[in-house]
C-alpha cells in the first residue's frame, strides 16, 4: 500500500493510502451519505470537478457491473473511502472497483477517517482539496513534497462558485432514447443534456416518451425543429450563476409555452429564468435519504439529492409569488417541494405557464423511487397542453 | 395532522415473561411507548405479568396491572379502566394475539375500545400464510411456492408436489416455534406434527426451500398519511435456514447494489401498504438467490420486534417511541428526530459504521439438545457491536458474548490438509460455533478457500474475505519481529482484542496494553447520529473505533460509570438490566451517568436513559478505555459493578487494582462472599451454621466426604455460575457416576469438586437486603415453593413467606445483618437460606443486585436498586428513610396487608429437541434453566399462585385427568393433595406402584402402563400415548435416582410437548391444589400496583 494525502484548502491534511489511480487530483471536496449506489454516484456527471467522500465505510463490495453506471464514464475528480473491498461479491459484478478507478485514471485515497472529514466539511463547508499519491507526493529527488506546497497547489485550483462545467459533460452528438418494445409512444421530449443521468431518459421512455437527448449547445430553433411536446433540462455540475446560452434557450421554451420539466441544475436554471437568485449551500445535499414535502399532497417522499446550489425563493408563506423576471411575464410561481431537514427549496411550480422543476432526483439511481411520480406529472402537463 | 383529541386513555399490553424469541426488547419498546404516551398527557393503562421489567415500574404508567395476559384478566381490566384505545403492537406476539382474542370475543366492541397501531385485518394479513401470499403477489412480488396444510395428510400431499427439502412454518407462533426443515417424510411427520399442535389455528405452511439464499430484513414505518420510511436494512451473515434471531446479522446490508436494495425497498413499501399497517412499524424478511438475484418475500411482522429493537439501537431511530406517536395520530414529519433535534423523523437513517449482532446460546444447559441451528429460534440473548468496519464490529461483537470459545483464535497450527475437507464440509450445518470453524478453515486455506467455504456454508464471499483479512492481520501480528506500531494499529483496526494479540504473541494482555499505550494507540469514540455526520447530534450515544478523531465531549459534572450485564443468558437477564437502569434514573440528577452495555434488547441501551451511552463490550480492556476517555472528559466519581450481575462483578477486582473508584461493596468483600474459606469464617464468627461440606479431587475422596457428611449431597465443580454442572446425588453409585463424568481422564480433578450436604425437604428462603455499614434494611424475604435443591431462579417463590413465623423472620434478619457486616457490604446483598428442623442454614451470599430485586421491589413498592445506588453515592439507610426513599420499617416486615406476590419461573424446554426430535428432559434441578419469570399478585397465596400459573403457561386445569407417578420417598406426602384433587372432580391415573399406594389410601385411580412396560398390540396404550393424545391434563411426577429419572423422562417430555403443566416436587403439588381450589372459587380480582402501593 502506498501513501496518499488528502489536503484541504484550509490546511487540514488526512494521511491515508493510495486507492485507484496514483497521482494528483484537485477539486471541490464534498461528502455523500448514501449507503448504496457507489457506481451510480461515480458516473453521475453532476460530480464533475468534485472529490467525493463516501460516509459509508465499505465501498466496492458489489464490484462493478455493466448495467448500473449512469453515464459512460466516472466523473468524480477524486474518491475518498475508508475501507475498499478486497473481493467484490455479486452475481452481476464484472470487475473490482479499484481496477475500474485505476483504469479510468481516478485518483483516490482510502484508510482515512471519513467521518472526521465529513464533520470538518459540515462545520467549515465544502472547499477545495487535493488527493496526492505516487509521483505527486515525492519530488524528483525522491523526497516527500512539503505539505505547504500541496496546500498551495490546492489553493491554486479554481473554486466551485462561478464554475461553468456543463459544457464539459454534455453529449457531443444528439441521440434518441426510444420507448421499450411494447410501449406506445405518447410524447416527444427534447432533453437538454447538462450532465444527464441515464436513468432519466430511461424512466421517461418507460412511460412512452421518445426522448431526444441534445447537447447543451442546442438552440431554441433546433428544439423547435423537433416539435417536442415538452422540453426537459437535466441535472449537471457547476454553478448555475455561470450558466451560458442555455438560460436564454430555457426562457424561449417558456415564452413558447412548451411544457417544461427540470431536474437539479435544470431546476436552478428555471429559478434563474424566472428571475430568482441561486446560492451555494454550505456543504450541499448529497445522499439518498432526504425528506422532501410535496406541498400539493402533503406527503413526504424520501429522495436522492446531489446539489451544492439552491434557488433562493421565499418560503415563509404558502402563497404563490409573481416571478420577478421580465416584469412578471411568467406569472405566478410557488415553492412546490421543500426539504424538511433544512427548509431548502426543492421544487418550483409555475401556475400560469406549464413549467415545473425539482432540485432533487426523481430518477434516483442511486436512491429510493418515491419521487418517480414526477415523470407522470410531466406527462400529464404535456397532455394537458 | 397532530395528535388525535378523541383518545384520552390507552391500554398497552406487554409481552409477559422473557422466553426464547420474546425477550427484553419488548420492555425496551414498551417502556418507550409508555413514556411517550404519558408525555402526551394520556392516561396509560399497562398490563404485563413480568415484574422484572422497567415498564412495570409504577411511574411509567398511570395504572400498572401485573396480571396474567389472558382474555379473562384483560377483559376485567378493560371493564374496570374503560380505555379509549388499545395499543397491541409493542408487546410482541403475545400482545398481538391477546388483541386478536379480545376482538374475537367481542370485548373491544362491548367496551368501545379502539385498536390502534394495527387493525385486526392487518394482523391477520401479516400472519396468516395464505392471506400473506396474496398480499405479496398483489404487491408485485413473489413468495416461495407453498401449500397450506391442516392435517398430516395435507402435508404429505403437498410434499409430493413441492419436493424435499421443505420448510414447515406453523401460523401464529412466535420466534419460529414449531417450525423446521424437513428433508424426508419422516422429518415431515415429526416437524409438521408439532407445528399443527403449536399453531392456534392448527395450520402449517409448507414451502419450497430457499436454504442457503442470502437473507435480508427491512424495518419499515408508515404513518396515517401514507408516509413510509425504511429505518434500517439488516443482512444475515448466516444465510437462509437459520432463524434470524440465531443468525449473526449485520447492518446496513453490505452485499447489495443500490438497484437490488431499492427493489427490496419497493417491495417492502408495497407490502406494508397492501397489508394495511397504517400507523407503526413492521419488519419484512427477504431471501435473495445469490446466483441470479431472484427475490422471495419470507414474512412480515406488523409490530415492533427483536429486529426493530436492534434497528433502533443500530441507527439511533427509536422505532417503538415513534410507533407510539404515530398510533395516536401524529405523522412522521411532525415528530422530531431527537438525536439531531433539528430534523424530522420522516427520513431514512444513514449510518457511517457497521453494526454486527451475534446471538448467545445456552446449549450447555441442555446437553441432550441437538445444537443444529434451524428456523426455530434457540438463542437466549444477543450482543451487538458497532465499529467503523465490519472486521472491527465483528471482533467487538464476538468478545461481547462473554463466553468461552466464542471468539476467533489462532492457537496451534491451522487445520491440516487431512482435517480440512471435513471441517469445510461441517460448515454446511449451522451451529453456534460455525463461524469459528470457518475462520479456522480459512486459516489453512487463505483466500483460495473462499469458494469452497461459500459453497458449503452459503456465507457470502465478501464476508469470508473479511475473515481472511482478520486472519492475515493476525498472521502479521504473529510474524512481526517486534510488536510495532503499524502491525498493532492494523490489529486494533480489525477488531483484535489485547487478549487475542497477547495470545498470538505469547504475551499477557497487560503487556500488549502497555505496548499499545506506549505508542499512544487508543480507541476514539464516535457518535451514533442517524445521519452519517450530515447534521450535528446532541445525544451522546457512543461507540469505539480505532480511527482518527474522537467525539467525547468535555463535561464538568462528575461521571458515574454503570457497567451493564451484557447479552441475556440463562441466569443473567433482564433483572440485572432493571437494576442498572434504576442506577441511571436515580443518579442522573447529581452525576453524568455513563452506561456501558452491549445488549441491544435492553432499556439500559436506550440512549434516552443515561447521560451518556457507550455501546461497548464489557471486557476489562473496553471498560478501561472508556474510563480513560471519560477521565479526559471530566471528573469520574465512581464505577458501579454490583448491579449488572456476574459480568461486571468478574471485572471488579481488576478494575479496582487498576485504580478505578469502585462504588459500593469492595471487590475484596465480593471475593470474601465467593471464597468458601473466607465466607466460612464470616459465618463462624457470627455463629451461623452452613451445611456440612467437603472437597474432593477423586472418586475415593468424594465418597469419603459423602460418607462423613451423609447423603444426599449436592456436588458441583469449582468456579461455576448459574449452577452449571450441579447435581443432587442420593447414593454412592450415583456419586461415582458423577465423579467419573466430571473428572479428566487421569481420574484426578484440576480443581476440587465441591460436595455439600444436601438439605432434603428443607424450606429454601431468598433474602434481598440493603446495608450501609451501620444499618440493615431487609427488603424482602421470599419463601421458595419448591424445596431446596431446585435452583432459586427456577423455583417459584412467595412474598411474604407463607409458612415462616415471626421468630423465623427475626432470625433471618439477624443473620442477614451479621453476614452483611461480616462481608463488608455497601449496597445490596442477596442471601439464600435453608430452614430444616428449625435450623437456619446459610447456603450462599451474594453481595450484589440479585435476580429477585425487581420482583421484591414490585411486590413491596420499595425501589431497592435505587436505594442501593444512593447508598453507594454516600447516603445512609437513615437518610434514605428520612428522605422517604425507604419506608421507616423493613419492607420485608411491613408489606401492605393482604397482598401476596408469587414469582414463577418460565422454562424453555419446548424449544430444545434431541437429535431424534424429542424434547429434552424437563426435570428441575440445581442448574438454572428458566429464561424468565412472571408475578402473580392477589390477596391470598392460593390466588396469587394460580395467577402465576396462568401467566407463566396458561394456567392449571380445572378438571380432567391427572397422572401421578412419584418417587417412593414422596409417596406419603402426596396422599392428601391427591385426595383433594379427586374431591374436586379430577380423575387420577397412576403407574402400578403409585396406584397401589393411592388405593390403599382409598383414593380411586386407574392404572396405566409405564413406557417401559411397552404398548404393543395387546398391551393397551402407555402413559406417553395417553399424554400425546391429549387425554392427560396435568402430570405429577417426582424423579428419584438415575433409573427412575430415565423412566420419567419420556413422560415429562411428552407433557411438555403438549404444553400442559407438570409438577415435579411435592411442595409444588400442595401449592397447585390450593391454587385450583382458589381458581374454582370464583373469578380473580385485578388491581393496579399503584392502588395498592398508594
């Protein structure tokens, strides 16, 4: 086992052992409290640029299979675990996670006190960090690189706030996800890939939606050309305040009255399109156990989360407000879902135009399936329009 | 949707006595529920026959009925109390069955009592096999292919269709009672026959075997708004085929992907909705085929359970407490998560540690029993441990079991190639020691052996690899040139104790500890926070880990460490937890109470009870590290070891030697009472007689001693607990037999065998008292109903004593005071006396909390354990009397007039079968075998005794046939009681010898053949045939000598199989006759303890 160091921008250093690829990686360090679903987490494009700490101590037990990834590659910038499995065991497992990480060049660290790291991040907030192992911890003369140098390297990396990352994860070419055999096509949806997870088009398709997944650079004209019944904006990495042309595309969709549904980053963009601010949470929501209240039904659903930013909307009253953008041209909007742990806005619903979004992940993967009804709501919205 | 306003009073039913499959987890859940309901301002009416529970303490309910949980008693209580609602989901299967019976009898309707927490239909849908199958299929999932059978013919037909092996499960029984796996038609006859009997609906389910599949459980809660959460997933390390109570289990599930886990969750949610559990918790079990992931739903329980207690302790999510709130109308999002204080209960806990539960068995108490683990639960307790890794948690859990041979070891050479094949093959049969066999096999094979062991045992390869990892770490310890920091750190991180490391290195535990401390290697303590660190926790519920950062908070309040009693076992159970909880409750104001325990079933390990909870093994190493951590956090005023039974007591001397401030009776004084020589001098100084005794190392010496002191004698090995290996020997031949069995091959013992004069026909007396160095407070004097020689834990006893004179009691008081002074007691002392021919012999003294402390406290209304703690903390008996904690005069002498309390033991014989499928022998002796107790309480001894019989096994027969067969020495004393039975209308049948004695005394009786006299074609049925065909309602059978014992065995086993009463002593017979008279005289009254105490 070779030595590795996890170095935080505030100077805290956690020594451990190298895991996955050897070398250096930099990113924003965040923790995920899910006890299952490491494969889905690793391949979730929303983790682009982030070093992920798993609070569950044993990672890799079920190995790596070919069915569960949410995209074609691992996206995390680095991986921090306590006890990696030595022997994967599952009837679907094809290879070990260690090999998969190494194969994809993902630098990780293990045998660290992941709970100590988590509590540190909870108190101090998500921050920049680096994992250093192999050649990154020794200089040309074989001497250990001083920790101060490593902290400097971390401090030289860009902070997450202000980062536009969706362009780095979006598909290069459009593609179509067809409803499975035996399911009639009932709607056409354009899904703008800002870091989309495979489960999202799969769940739409299972409901009879033909999903046209398009790159982030798509124009409104290109969307119109597909004559969709609805438009979907996916989850994705980065700061929504740094979003590019997609915000204007979204406004054009709203202006055209095309039914809209957004998830996560897509929800933050809807918030911004409506004229609300977004802000960075101290340490974010990453896990599969958050209680979210659906204000329409009064029911609580257990939901998958992966977001470091949120929409700043008033939550002190149940009354709808007029969306501030463009002198109220989008009419009234309400907070439809709220996180019961901390009161963060988790869903937005427009009352006068056919648009809604959720901050969390109804497609789950990983996570509970409680919120899949939202895909049905999207279909209802399209069919109502 | 807040609390319902239409409910002002709620009746809660407890689970009754501790039995296998239903233990103190229901005191934990019931206590939580009672507290919650009282906090909500409701009037709580509690019924539980078990006096050793915290829930039956007078302050936990408004009206506490320590009455039998029978339809009659419950109806009387409902008629008297007129509750608005009945909450039956917190008292195990007992309470659910009681609720169904009340509903079926129309009692709930008659008195307009609403069943809350579960509807009758949901209970049925969950428990009736056929209905449940429909539920699961409607929920879109599968159950094992199966057939329902109501007769043996049905069973055989179903076997034709499904093939063997077949799983047999009776409906409506708990803890898997009566279930098993049939590999052949012969097995099927045996198992299904018993199953049809045990099922109250005479119904069994036969299903395709999923033995060897992976086994998982989910703990789920649902509220009336249809919010559903999964509190915890549990994975059984032992695959399908072993009852989950007997399996090593792990939380969270560790070998499922998210997709597979979410599929279980989807099914679980669909099932709870389909069953219609609309407020509360349920447990659902799954089997998963390791080859292809096919999921089979095994069963669900629409109530809190042993698993839900485990899940609550494992996650910090208090299922019972929340279930109680949901039952009175709250929704999950309206209830705070009281660990974080800031987030709601409508979430799913995420944990950042691993929890391992290991069962504790008691096969040594039932040597004839088949030790194979099956779908019938046989373990008597469990220990849980938390660690930051599976290996760490497993090591801690195994050492928490506190029993020889239950830990991994690396003694000697690994198994040789010649032995290996057989060893691996043997792991196909699950037993108590299987995991150790697996570890030993893996020592020899290393990781290449994983496939073969997985094939044989069905244990998932991931777990097997983790055991390999532990072996590799141990091997590194062995091979290291010196015990360096790195190798030691690895060993500690993977759960090896200092003792294990010492064993590997041939060093003492102390030497290892010194080296470890020299490197600064100590555990840190992490908090259980329900959320994997996402939110700050305010409840100091801690576990150790060899990791980086500790979360023990500094404090200024002085701490008192209370050592609990560890896993339940026969002889050390809930009674000791009761005393520990009292310590926390009474000392909490002045001290930061710090509870240390590893038993997930208990009230003491509820994080709400103490200032701090350390969920840790009760070994010297673990206690010392906690002490160290707490001294760094603030002042430590004392350590209490005298309340948790033998486990903490056995650490007392070492802890004192290490400088810990032991409160109460000093370890030297504890030793004085245990040491025969020292204690003998205490008695001699006080002029108190003890039975004559001697010690022997050989057969000849033993016979010489016995000749000198006279037969019968009580023989036992040195250094035993709970009467292990004790026997009463009546003659020289029997003594020789015992000694040959007890002695090692050379014919000489390493430690002497102790031989005491056995006081035949003496009255045995149990005393619990307090002593402060100056003054004695006599808490209770209990007279045993069985004669001396039956272990006090198995003997029924009565308080106040029924046959002792005031002079006797005065003598007992004097003797007790003399012993307490002589030994140097500070706190509690329990003494056993035997009264024979007007001589009061001292049998033994235990300067600690006894098993009877809760019974005495319930019977007298005096909180002895609390008072003892205050004495240890510096109070005197005089000051406690002044403060009103103790009454002015001894409670043993000042019982409220007219109330008599009887404690009756509950025995687990029906759980244990020999390899041939017969029930093990049920005769009582000096070795304790009961798992629990009940209290019968009424205005007279006969009525109280009758209630105790009702509560412990369903009650005495009011008519019918009594079979009588007694030893010659007992024949004289049974004449009058049997005559009375005949006068009350019983028919008597007897074997030839007893029959002739009865006839000579003009008692009509029918003669019946002994088993040994054979049945045959012409011979007519034997007594066993009659019993098994249900023609005998009660058996009176006293054993004598080894031969008669064997003959009586078949009879005792048969009657136990039929669940009818058996009387094995003449004293007991007299009590039984009086009780039947009392019960025939009319219905019993019911009264809450508060009424009488007030």
